C-alpha cells in the first residue's frame, strides 16, 4: 500500500528545524523504522539521525473524515504512521466511488510501506476515518539504501501483516492461504498436523470480511458444525444483549466457536465484529476432506476429539445454558487472562487450563475446605467468595477473582454465596500450560 501527498521541503536546514520544533518526530521515525524488513539497518544513533533527516519527515493533521491520502495505482510517496485518529484502507471502483473498506488502521499503525519497500504502485486507497487525524509521514527516499534483497519477502511481509490482496499481487489466492496457514498452526486441534495437511486445509478456507457490528455467530441458532479463526480485527461475545468479553486477533490470530465444530446444539452467545474484521470459517466437511488424505492427522484428530469429549462430560450442560455463555470456554479463557495472576498467559495456555475446568455452585451456606479445593486453583465466575481461616474472613473475591494458594502462600477455606459459580482448574493443568 502506498502513501499520499505530503508537504515538500527543499533544504536540510528545514529538516533540522522540523526536528527541533517537533522533537518527538525522531521517536515516531524509530517506531516505524525498527519494524520494517529492511536490509543493512543502521543501529548507531548518528546514522539513524542522518537517515531520519533524509526522509524529510512531516506531521500532518486532517480535520475532516473522508480526506483521501492516496488512491490505488498512485506512485509511492512514502510511509505514514497514524499518530492520532484513524484511516480506512479501501477498494474503489473509481476515485471516491463504490468504496469498500477492507481495513481500518488506528493509532500506531502504519501504511504505505509496501509500495515503498517493493517499488510498486499503491495497492489500495486510504482515506481519513475520523474528524481529527494526525499522520507522521516519511518520504520514500529512505528506502533507496535499505531495500529488501529477496523478492520472496513480499509474500512473507504481506502474510505477517495479514493484508488482503487488493491489487492481485499473488496468483491462486496464495496470500490468503499463507495467512490462514500461519494461524492454523497455533490452534491446538491442528498443532500436530503436518505442513502438507495444514496447507491442504488452508486452501479450502477463504477469509471473509465482517463489517463493524455484523453477526459472525448468533445466539440461539443451531451450530453448523463449524469453528472460526479471527485473522485480524476484534470481536465481541454477547448474551441476551450483554457484553461478556471482547477479543482482538493479535499477531497469531484467535480461534473461537470450537464447540460448534463438534456439536450441533444451540449457541449460547453471539459473536459480533467489533471493528472491521477478517475471519475464516472452517466447517467439518473441509476437515473431513483433509483427513481422508492424511491418516496420521486423522489419528491426531480422533485423539483430540476423545480428550475434548472427556473434558466436556464433566460439565453440566443445563448449567451452561442457564448462564447464557458465561461459562463458555472462550469466556473462561479470557477471564483467566484478565486476572493479575495470569495476565501474561498466552491464548494457548489459557485454552489448556480452561479445557480442564470443573464447576462448583454455591447454595448460600456452601463451604469448600482447603481439602475440598485440594490441588486446584479457581476463578470466581459469578457471585462472591470469602476466603476464611478459623471462621475469620481473610479476603473476599468477586467475579473475576482468581485464587491459587501456591501463589498466595495462604491455605484457606472458601465460603460461597447463594449465587456463586466457581470454575476449578487442576494445578497440573496450570503447570503444564506454563511448562512448569
């Protein structure tokens, strides 16, 4: 993707003046420069500052939404970093007509590097998406000395950035396939599959764009034996109109709706695109097609299925439906990752822990002794828990609170209120997830 027009200056003294007037521009330059796949990057401060001045940096402010920064097919004018506000990456039939937004970039996102790095025309159009947008602009002269040396870096970079192939740079939908492959390898269900099997499945899966607010999965509708992978963007889980949790794709993507792949039951919550999102839907027929060709992967799949079914049999499904998605695997995973104890927990680690959960209900006078809790940590999903010792309350935990006596150093009993729901996780699962 290329960049749009910026203010032109003619002398090095102007550049130095700009640097003095806006001393933060150099740090903005470093934010982008360090992330680009350039060869022979300088590391010493003197060379970096010299390189920075060559880019003729400017800080541009736009006071209206809909101002076009560049159009598809324009020559490159450098790289832009969104400092404030947002921009839409678009496809348009002609300048400004029949516009389809394919991505939205917000603060600290950059664009224009593709056309600058690989000496191609802008691959999409970009316009401001907010009433106040501030962009940091670097001229393409920067890239003359640091061009990527290998053409294959184009595909690798586009895959890493999860770009939509708006300019047909690659044949046979190879970019979409590569993007899907990169995410599939992070999903536990497919982690033991060979690269050949992953590639076969990826070719069957086509990413789709979901506009902000559009429904991906709908509460109350019978699952269609499918799961989803969020390649880019952000989704929100809701039940009966209440937001349960929102999740971003991150660098490795995010999978969800796995239960729907295995069971044809009504979904307990809805999933909506919170922003423009790129999502892949994988159905069981696609997986079955691949497994017929790869017997080893079928054995892995069958083993995973048995483990999954064994874990889910511990749960009372009437309880799951009663609480409308609150106890769904994805919700528990994200609740775990929001606790201070597990805030650095990866998506995969949270999945492994949540898969082993069992549930306990309070009846108003329930007490779980430290012996009952045994070798488990627990998450308060609903209600309040009082941690007590000798009938003295040591601590109270509300919904979202997490307790692990190994970390706290306190061996306490747990007193549950009438509306309390606990999710318990074996220490062995927590340890395995973190490779302890």
